[in-house]
């Protein structure tokens, strides 16, 4: 059968839309929870986390075949770091392009959520950067990166969507930070002064903790699976490799065969 390798613009569109909708889910459900359950922080968190689990799972399934459904600069950076020595994963230029799409998508998603609920788009006043919160972000992000690579390495990409959704949902509750685990989502949530927001002053520390957590998670995976570099192209879902080199290209492949082979 004939399959088309997505061009970089298509992959970037998938990353932009996926990240935008992810932040819209997080922020929108946070606003809804705050209005539906005023004064009950536990119930608000339950409502927010449930919507995020379901929304993230669907978005990975929707956009994963095009871009891998990273929706996260740390995941894209880990993809490049892991695969660069063996020629797998994103190139450095593609990684930067993914990050631009992800950050811009996150901001657009937050503005969209605010507009849907007729809430002002303004900088958040919700300060979160305590030592405990930063440790929580390190733990949440390292676990996320470890999970994604382990699933790809062991050929269980088919369960990546529910597994990643379930992990983020659980991390909402077992980490003190409620598991942002994503620099783009963190920046997007900065422009919503609601239950889901984060103050600009807290954002740099969160991002640093997430990057450190991603590096730690990648180190753990490399220790457990030394040959994990070879599957960098298959994060989060297996997808044809995009490249900055030229437009869409077609390749002939057998059902289930990787387009890179």
C-alpha cells in the first residue's frame, strides 16, 4: 500500500492544534470546575483532572499519527537527545520548530478557553513555585518521559494514549504541583487568572524543574533500555518521519511497515 510521509508543516499544524486543544481542555475544565464547585478545591481538582485525562487521550489518538502527539517541548527535546547519535528522532531544527508550534498553540488554547467561558485573558496571580511544587514537577516530568520511552521501546505504542492520559491524571493527585509536566502548557496557563492558572513569577522555576525532570527521566530509560535511542522516531505514537528537507514524499510500504525502513 502507499503511504505519505507528513511534511513538516503538517506535523507542526498537528502540534499547534493538539497543544492548543490540550490547554483549552485544562484551562476550560478548570474554569468550569471553579464555577460549578465553588469553595471545594478537592472536587474542582477531580473535575479538572478527569477532563484532562479524557481530553489528552483523545488528542493523542487524533494527532499522533501525524506528528507523534508530543504537545510538549520536553518530550520533543528528549526525542532529539535520545536519537541524535543514531539518526533517529527529530532533528535539532525540527525540535525547535515543534517547540514554537507547541508554545504558540498553548497560548492560543488558553485564550480560546477564556473566550468560551467569557473570562478575561489576563496574567494569573496564582503563585505555585514552592520547593515542594518544583520537586513535584521534577517527579511528574521524569515519570512522563520514562513512560513514553518505555512504551515505545517495548512496542506498546498502541496503549500510549490511555497510558499517558492515566499517568497525567494520577499525577494530578500524587504530585504537589498537580503535574503540569510541560513547559508549553505552563506558559499557556500563565495567561488565565483562574483555578488552572500559574503566575508569571512561578513559570521560569516550573520550566526549569520540568527540563531537569525530563533529563532525569531520559537517563532512567537509557539505564533500563540501553538501545532506546533506536526508537526515538516513535514518540509518543509511531508516525512517519517528517523532515525540513523538501515537501511531502510518498513511499511504498507493507501494512504495518515503518516508513523509515
